[in-house]
C-alpha cells in the first residue's frame, strides 16, 4: 500500500513537470483545425533528386538470394535491391517513425525476415536519432515495430545463423544524455519480448557485436563510454570494454584487461571473429597504444599486430573490422579508406576502392567471400568480385543542410550535401546539376544583381564567390586563418560548420555573414567590417577541447557559441535580427552600432536558434525555430514576436512530440500563413502559428533541415532524401477564409510560354458527377473544352473528387484533324499550336455552378531578341499550317468514307454501277496517295516510302514552332508552295465529288461527310 502511494505521488509530480510542449500536441487533437485536411488531401510532394547517395552505416545481404541486398540510409530509411545493386528502392516509407537506419540484419535461414535498428552510432555532428527496432517477415513489404524505442542509437543487430527468432541488438543509447535503455538486448521470440543481457552503465552502450557462426552461443561485444553535445563529443573511459559470452548472452566475461590488451584508458572497440577459425578474434581498439589486436585462443590472450594510424584515426567515426568467412588470414579494416590484410592483420597493404570514402559497414556472403556490400558516406554499394569493382551510388539519399532557389526561369534548387559538394539542379528534377562553390556544409546565396554569381560556405570558414557562366572562383572568407584540431576557445573567430551568408533585402550591395560576430561587406568580400560584439553566451564549458580521453576531434561541427541564424530586415537596411546556436537572440536598429538582447524567456540556454524569418508584411514581426535535441531535449521550440522582441509567444500547438523544429517560413503573399520544417516532416499553419497541421502527405519520414517558398511552390531540403517540392500551393492562401461548402475556382498563376503550363485549380465540397473546364481567349472565344465524369474515376483528365483538384492546360490550341493508323515523321499534327502571349479566361462548371477566372500567358524571360509580335506571327503561321494539315487529313478521311460506302454498293452485282464506282475510286486513289503515304504500316516505313503532303505540312509546323521566334522567310515560302499543292489536290477531289457522285448511276447513293479524331 505504501509503495502504491509513493508511485501515485510520483506520478503526480511527473504530471506536474511534464513539458508543456508535449501536451500541446495532445491539446491540439481536441481542437477544431482551422482548415480541414481534406481540403489539401490531393496534394503530394515530388522528389527531384539528386540521384546522389548520402551516408549509410549498415548494410546486409542474403546468402540464399545473390541479387538481394539492403542498406540503411541515415536519414532516408531502408533501401533494397533485387538485381544486385543496379536499381534500389525504399521499403520503409510510411511505416517507420524515424528515417535513420543504422543497423540491418537478414536472417540466413529465411531471407524474408529482416531486422533493422534505428539511429547513428558514428557520432558526428549531424546524426539523427532512431526509434528502436523493426521487423519484416515478407522481404520488406510490411514492417512491425518491435520495441526498444528509447535506445535511439543501435550499432548492430545479429541474428542467430540457424534460428531467426533469436536476435541480439547492440544499443549505444541516447547520444546526448544518460539513459538506461542501452547495452546488449536479446530476444528469443523474434522480437516480441526483449531482455537486457549486457549492461555496464547509463553512460556506456554497446558499440559492436558479433556471433561466432560455428558456435552461436559464443558472442563478442564491446561497450563504449561516450556522449555528444552540440559543442563536444567525448569518448572513452572505464566503461569502454570488450566482452565475451559462452552461453548465448546469459553471462559475459570482461576481456578488456586480458594479457596483451592495451593499458587504459580505452575508447571505442570494434570486434570480429573468424568463421574459418573461431579461436581467431580481432579487435580494433582505441587506446594510447591502440591498434589492431588479435587473439588466437578465443580472446584469452592478445597481441597487437598492427598500429597504423590509417586504421584507427578518428576512432569515434570508424573502428570497424571484419573477418573473411573462409580464410583465417584475411581480415578487412574500415576507416576513411578500405583496407584488406592477407596475413592475419599484421599488414593491411591491399587498398580497396569503393566509389566513396568514409567506410562504416561490410557484409560478406558467408559462402562466397567475393560477394559483399559495403556502407560508406555515399550509401550502400555492392561488389561481386571481392571489391575490385562496385555498383554506383545513384539513389536520392543526399543529406542537405539548407536549401535555396535561384532566380532562373524555371528556377533551380541548390544546397550543400554532407560529405560531397554544393549542388544546384533544375526544379523540374533529375536534370544536369552543377556545383556553385563552397563545400559540403555551407549556406548558398545567389547574387541579387547577377544571377550567375553564387556565394557559398563550408567548414573552416570557407566562403567563395563563384561565377557559373565564366567559371571564375575566388575565396573571400572574412578571416582566412585556417583552424583544425583546436578548441573554440583558441580561435579569434568561431566559424560554425554551417554559417549564414545573405544579402540585405533593402540594399543588394550589402552582404552579411557570421562567426560569433556579424560581418558586413559592401564590396563583394574585398573587405569586411565587424558590426557586432559577441552575440552568444560563450559559456567556457562549451568552448573547450572535444573528442575524448584518447583521441581529439576538433573541427567545424563542434565550434560553438556562434551566430547561427540571421535575418536582415525587409523594411529597414539598419535593422538586423540575429540568433545564436547557444540560445541568444539580438536585434540592431541602427546598422550594428547597438544590439539589444531580445532572447525569449522561454528559450533555454544551449538552444540552437536554427532559422529566423522576419515577416514580409508586418515590421517588428519575427518567427523563430530552435531546437535542443543535442542536450537530449527533443521537443519543438517555435516562437514569434510582433513588437521587435519585447514579447514572445510560443507557437507549438499541433506539433507532435519529438518533431523538433529546424526552419520556419512565411508565405510570400499572405501574412500568417506559415510553413515549418521539423526533424520528421513538414507542418503548415493557417493562423499565424496558433495551430499547426501536418503537411506530410506522401513525404517519407526524413529530417527537413530547411524549406523555402518559391513562386507558388514549397521547396524542401532534407537530410537524407534530397530535395522535394510541393507545387501550386496558391489555394492555401484562401483556405482560412473561403466557404468550404461551395465550389471555388482559384485564380491561376500566370504561365510562362514554353516553360510552365497553366495550372487550373478548383475546390469541390463533395464529389460531383461532371466537371467541365473551358479555355477561352480574352474575347471569350472558345479554344478548347475538357470534361470529366465521376464514372471515369482516376482515368478522367478532369477530376471530380472532393477537395482541391487541378487540371493542367498545356497552352496548346486544338491540333489538326487526324485519322486512324496515320504515321507521320518529324511532326506531331495532333498537338495544336502553342498559345500566343496575352490574356485568357478559364470557366469551371461543376455541380450546377459556373465560375470564370483569368490569367496571362507571359513571355519566357530567357529569350533574347524575340518580341511579342514575333510570338504572334509564329502562332498565326502555325494555325494556318494546322488548318491546311486538317484539310489534307479530312480529305483522306472523306475519301476513305466514300470508298467504304462504294465497296458496299459494289456487292449489288450491277455492272454499270460497278464500272462507275471503279472509275471514281481510281481517281480518288491518286488524290489520297498524293496527300498521304498509304503504304506506311509501321513506324520506320517513311524511310522506305516517300513522305507525302500531309507529312510535309506537319513537319513544317514542327519547324515553325521549334523554339520561340518569328518564322523564317523560308517557312512562308514553303507554306505557300505546300498550300498551292494542297489546293490542286483538293480541287481534283471537289471535281470528283461534283461530277462523278452527282451523275448516274452514283447520284444519291453515297453520303458525303467529314470526320476527324
């Protein structure tokens, strides 16, 4: 009874101390959402690539299925191939709640059984935490959550070689805080229940685990005492140990101090055992006298056989070692490079070269050591010849830190990719990409006055100016004093891994960047002016050495107490907002002469102010997205102020627990319409942050590091799945105020001729039977009508479903008349002429309601030396050619209709009638064959049989409409020639129709009609 009372009081205390952020989501579920999600349920995200892989820590294959492999992407879920690595596809989208997959294990006896573990244990600065273990029993089609959610970072999963229900999990635990759910866990029932079988402390978790395949009761495991903060990674200590179990994990023997092992302190340990000789065990040990250690008696005694730094540098990020399954002397060591030893680990003289560096995992087929899959910072890659060649890393798992869009038409999307380069690519997707300077971690900014010039940053304070047109490149960093291996306290200027670079919206000659200070240039980086004091807490404990008790690791990710977010004002060139990565917010109203601390009182110290966004509509209004996951607080921190920071409001209602914030942006045209990027997806608010609604749609769980608005699109930069775009969100701007019970036609965005089509968007409160869309010119003349019916379902081009729908008019007028079986080369007569510039109308009719809106077809701004008159002339000639093409094809149709009727008449047996029919058909045959090559029966036949008049007309229109320009003089000449030729043929046909068909015996027996399709 006393225990129950204590538990009850404890629960009350916990309830009272519950973080309000966690309650905000639950409270939101009880409130009415400002906009019913059914309004935008038909929207989707489009992945545009790039097809360039990002980091992978875990991979596996199947002995029984030689073409089947898996790899886990650290921010992109699990990927599978069934053709040996030529094509990969994601298999966990929509089924897991954290996209970071750090461990993969396929059951040898049943390759349909696969276990995956979440999180990253190679603890660099940009890791994503996992959500436990998942299992599939159907080869990845469906997944079941089987627990261990609070492990957050799983290093290994090992499945018993003959019993797939016995599985072991090595969990490092919370990277950013102490916790109990770490160590080695075992399940004997396929993951339904778990027991912790190896645990050292709440500060140390399991870093590696291996099963002896010859005796599965024998296991080796290592534990690693380590933690990470934003400003520090610290590994090594008394809880870093190597263990062995002889009874399937029931009990464990500490091998760390056995003879031959190095003196402490000990750091990270990787371990493997040879299936060819189970007494031979290797360990990669981080120690002052560390290296590769080998035991030939099952771990009881050891010898250091290799001490090369290439195998133990940056031990926290690597320390992985793998035994060949068939040769006791072959062992592989993974680090920046990929090395092989053939003498038991004494030398690693063979260098294997996968398509990317930074190697993290290796699976070798236990029956065929030539088959392997490796994980590195570029993804998963397969070799079937022992590492001599590898498959490409061409899947969209790139990890971007930020995203920006260019002023190009169509716009490009750009970002800096982790362990790669900056990349810009067309927003249409998967087109040619290019680098814009900088490096793997930086911001990118386009010049506001020269669209070919880009400014980009990277680690080590790099800041470059790059001209994509000329290729001219220049380093313009503020303070080019390179740093590495030094603590923050030793640096005059503290430059974070990714630091802001941006222009003043009010003065295109002013560019800013930030260390712990704000810097300004007005001469393209030739000189820089420091315009602020240190705007951070600069707490001494956050500026010290980092790495661990053995190996230091000091680089950009751990540089702390910096200005991480900046927002030059949209209204006043002297107003600048700044946010630091340790939780400070400042503003200057006089160009930097004086800075005021306006930090929200509810923003704790050591919060990273990730993005700040000044309102485009209300001076004094700022939105702020911050996060604290690197101090083991995963709740969202989102604020707004409307009075220059005097008061702040926390705006987190509706955000799920654990979805900590990365970026916030306001709509380009409507105040208070906000978009939020979080660690697990995207939200939208229609009421200035008072309530957030998920905008996840088909977007897989992946960290969204940044988002921007471009035209009517939302553009995402993810840290694991590349770039994504949600197009045409203009209706969101009306959503909060419109009547959801009425049909509504939204005003279309102006299309750009030759670039963007016209997107017609409309809302239906309920599904309707019929929808009609009519396109008209400025005077109301009908151009084309499109209809959709409920009975057609998804086959209907015009949607009839409830909610937002869209229809794309390709800006083409109706095409030429065609006929069945027509084969034409160098032309597509069925496509109509492209609409000229000018104003147009669209009319929607649905559910008895008709609404009309207008839009303007605009000129492509990329065109040079082309006028609106040129475009009109191009259209006019194209229409004339189309009409002549239709006349030719309609004549063929008419001839064929007459022939069909005549052939039916000829069966009467009337000799006089038949003679008249044959005479008439012979005349028509000549005309038809002059109009169309009737011998064409397959696509290549125009190479064999000469093309005829209708093909020449169709090809002429293709020529006239290739590009956007005034037609050439020769086009008019050829058009006149073809038109004259057509007139001759049509006159001949009219003569036949007016003579043969009106005289006996044919008079009145054949009906004339023209049909096209």
